[in-house]
C-alpha cells in the first residue's frame, strides 16, 4: 500500500489548503501565459486557421496522454516535487535528477519569460514607458523604467508565494476568472464581427507549417504538471487530483483552439502576422473598438501573472524536493517556519525573475526555444516511469488508474505518450522543419552543463524503489 501521507513531516510539512477550483486555477492558469497574445499571427501565417487549430488538437491529444500518466502517478504518490518522486521510485536517483533538472529548466525559462513579457505588454498600454536607456542586447534596447516593471512584479509575486499557498492560489483563481471573461468576449466577438472569409486559406505551409505550430505546444502546455508539484498542499481525494490534471489540459487545448479560430475570423493571416500583439488587434477588429483590444491586453497581463505565479509554485517545490533528497544543496530543502513554504527555493527563482528583464526583449524567443526540449525530456521520462511501475509494481495503490488492472489501455497510453514525446523532441534537432537556432541551444547547453556538475556528485548503485530516497541520503551521508 502506498503511503499517501505528506512527506518530510519532521519539519512540519506543507499545509493542505487547495481545493478543486484552486487546483484547476493553478493548472489551467499555468498553461495560459502570454504566447496566445503575441504568437497567434505567426501560427496563422505558418499553418492557416484550420492548420493551426489542427496542430493544437494534435498537440493537445499528446499532452492529454502525458497528462494521463501524470494523473495515475500523482494519485499514487501525492508528494511535493511530483515527477522527482515518480522517477526516483521507478528508475532510480540519477534518472530522477535528469527528469527533475529538465522540468526545472523548463519552469525557470518560463518564469524568466514572463518577467520579460510583462513590461513588453505594459508598453502597449503605456507607450511612454521606455525611459532612461541603459544598453542594448542582441539589438533590443533595455530601458530602466521598462525593466523595473518586471522587477517589481517579480518581487511582489515572490513575496506573495512566501506568505503561503492559499494567498497565492486565491490571487490565481481571481485572475483566471478574468481570463475566462476575456475568452468569452473573444468568442462572442467572432460572431459579432468575424467572417469566415478571413480564415482563408484554411491550410498553408503544408507539413512544415503544421510542425512549426506543433513544436510550440510543449512550451504552451507546460503547467498541468505544476499540480503534481503541489500535491502535498491539495486537500481533495487523491483520485480527484488525477482527474483535475487531465481536465486542466483539456481546458488549455480548448483555449488555444478558441484563440486561433476567433483571431482567424477577425483579420487576414497576413495582417495578423504583421501585428505586434496579434490577438489584441483581432479583438479590436471583432468589436470595432480599441477598448476591447485594451481589455484583451489586460487578459494577456492576467495570463502572464497566472503562468508566472504557477511556475513559481511548481519550480520551488521541485527545488525543495531535490534539496531534501541531497541532489541539490540542502539550502533549497528548507520550509519557512511560519508559512510552510519553500522559502529559499522561492527566493532563488524570484532572483532569476528579477534578472531577466535587464536582458531585454530579445530574450523572449530564446527562452521559449531553450526551455521546450528540456520539458519534453521530462515528459518522456515520466511516461517511461509510468510503464516501468505498471510492470514492476502492479499492486501499487493507484486511486486514479488509466484503465482497469487487467486492461491493456494503461500500457497503450504509456507507450503512446513515450513515443509521441520522443518524436516531438526530434523536431527541435538540426535539419528538422522546426530546428532551433544557436542561441537557444547555447542556453540549453549551459543549463545542462550545470546539471552535469550536480549529477556527477550522486553516488552510483542506488537502485530504484519505494525507499530509494532514504538509501540515497544514507549513501550521501557516508560519502
């Protein structure tokens, strides 16, 4: 029988304060960042309205398969750090480090992305924001006032998260509600001022165009896995946690399809591709008023804040789990004595958020591209772990199970998730239609070079299993 009690109770553990709606707000809000505001025009130009929508249908299905593997595992092992614990049990400490380091790298790039995206969006609302030019990075000028918008937001969100999961989740739920109102305005607007003529051509760019949209899916959908990271703070039955993971993925897929179709009905793809903030211009065109474009920009800011907040939660819990298991310095494995939050991990990630705006807008695309391969690596390892534990520990208590114990459905889902994520990973490689440029690979390489330093510190020969973490800590103490 799997122990479902909170782990690490020696220092009081986390506070279980999240209900079902809080959990959905964290998972869905994490996936709805800023990309839907600025990238929609490029998606439509690359693949056409239906081509882009189809890419999100396919990508959403892939993410749902991955989400199902997460759902079963989180219900069986509802511990802070999510995949860190799953892979530790299924494949051992070194693979657990690779998976945890991969997903942490993805989270950190998104947190940094949002710290840059916020002042960029604010500039749309306040054109005079750029004051006191400091320097230029890759052709992008950095202004003091512009950067301070990201810095102040980083400090506020970090402090909010240190104060506790409940204040952070309450803010998340309120902002997600506003985001849903913006989505409803887009949908209604497409009937008020949209035209199917603007959607043509429905498909452009052929397979390469389709792939160009598909490869951004991991970056846009990463976030449902924040729910497993905060599992020790969720106060609902463990079976329901698994259900909420899948529901949040389905909601995100519907959101992106909605944005693509409604924006496509507003203006031609060439007009949207030329727009600085494509979806905002689409909203203005649909309603015939710039006020609605401003409302959508406010929705974009809401998306930035929900994503940023959720990944602060997820990344800090991962760093906490890695610190407690000895994979990273124990500094990261400390909980605040009063608020029971991973304070040092939050301060570290918050510091990275403070630094990001000083590198300017050029960082946006680099961050998106450098984090996506690491995210897919983590998803692949979770799918493999799902299959390993299905075979090695068939009697493990799984409150949420993909298919029945005797049904092959679970194996089919696990194999499909592993194969499809591996195929998705291959699309980033040189020579492929969506190969990454050199700058993202440099950032990717630097992150993994640092990871290798920590990986080589881990002792070999610690086998996988339910007590793998305890055996790893014992070996580290002896060494």
